């Protein structure tokens, strides 16, 4: 219809307004007008046969029921779209076996690479990806280094530092009996935040009563249940650090149910800085993971790998956590 070759049509459709085109402005305009009239859409399956690329990324998350992962996924989707990539997302709530199936399914779909945020510290799925030479980036969670886990691409924050900052803030406010609701030890986030919190207690010579440390599973319900256990102690804690925001929301629920005032009776600090926590009716003091920055860096890092440039080096990008002070800790910023 345009009276030009298939190649010229392909070049016209692929060119962007912001970039120099290999076809004239007039021909490009003509081709795009005809494409619009025909309601033409590119056939990505056919394109992938020619380019060996599908322009898709696989994203593996623990669960989209956690607000952090949902927001993090959106940040990744938005960033990938800038470069013309789509994102297939898999939620793997049941652990390693489900993670393995999800990764294999995404590879079978032909994704160009993977961003994985569901790993545990000792994760056989990562060994499989390394052996298969599948491009991937770890984001937010990391694996333990070992002979089978050489240095690999990772984007995250300094979780140990974040745990330290949260407890340090409460200690400086005068709290001596601080309840800790940690995440699972098998995850790098649960392990490292716990280490940081205990390090702060040790440095300040605070009471390290083992009963003040309870393990949750990063869910709201586990934060609620853990708080009820902490309140049974004699004396109960005057502050609680929940090592993710969903557990912290569970803490607030339990305290409200028991008619315990926040922050007057018990101060509360979370970790993640999900959007929900900034609502004035919640106002949760928390540690920001900089998820938008983390998501963008994870996409950028994967796209660099996909270039298959032999000079490309493996990057471990560690962001600094930020203490975000709101009303639940009782700190008067004025």
C-alpha cells in the first residue's frame, strides 16, 4: 500500500521521533498513517525469530499481596516500558519449588532475562540459572556467597544498616526495652535487618532479652500475633521495630485492639516505606528501601547484561537506607 519495500516499512515502524531515522520523514509519515488505518500491531513472535529477542523481562516476586512487592513491580514495569520491554510477573508464595517452576515457565515463554526478588540465602534455582547462562539480576534479596554462588548482579539496600538505624533511633529516644519482630532467617533481608538491630542494641548496651525477639513471616497477621506475644512479657516493650511495613501494620492493629496508645505507650517503627504508611491516619516511621530507584537500577542492569558486551562487569549496587520519621515513633521534628 505504501509502495515501498518490506525493509523500509520495518525501518519506518521501528524508528522513533526522538531519534534519527534511516527513512525519510515523508515515507515514515505515510507508513505510519497506513498502519493506523489498518490497525496494524507488530507481531512480536515473528520479530523474536528474526532478532532472537522477545523484548520481555521475567519478574519473580514472593507475593503481590505484600504492598511493597506490588509497588516494586510497578516501578520495574514503568522503567522497562521506557525501553520498549514488557514484563511477565510471577508470584511464588510457596517457596523454592514454586520459584523453580515460575523461572522455568518464564524461560519457556522466551523472556530475554530475569529480575528475581524471591531468593533465599541458599537458593538452588540460582545455581540452575548460572549453569544455563540465563541473564538475570537479583533485586532486594540476595544469596550467600559460596563456591557455587560467585559474584552476581544485585541491586538492593544495605539492610543491616537499615536495621541498625531503626533501633538506634528508638534507643536515642530513650527506649531501653525494644521488641523486635524479624523476618525469616533464610532470607537475606530477614537475616541482615536482624543483625543490624542486634548490633545497635549491643553498641548502646541495651537489654538484649531474647524474649524481645520474635520471628514473623513478613505478613500483617504475623506482626499482629507477634505483638500479642510481646505484650505478654513482664514488663512489655516500650517500642517495637517490625522489620517490614506489613508486619508493622499488624503491630498497630494489635496495639489498637488492646487500647494501647501509639506512640504515647508504645513507639512503632517499620521497614520498607510502602505508600500506605504515609497516610496521615497511619503515619508510620519506617526505613525507606528506595524501591523506585532500586527497580529502575535492576532494569538498567539487566539491559546492560542483555547487550552481551564482553567488557561488561558484574555490579553489586548497594543503596543507603533512609530513616523516614513520622508520628508512630513519637519524635517531635520541631
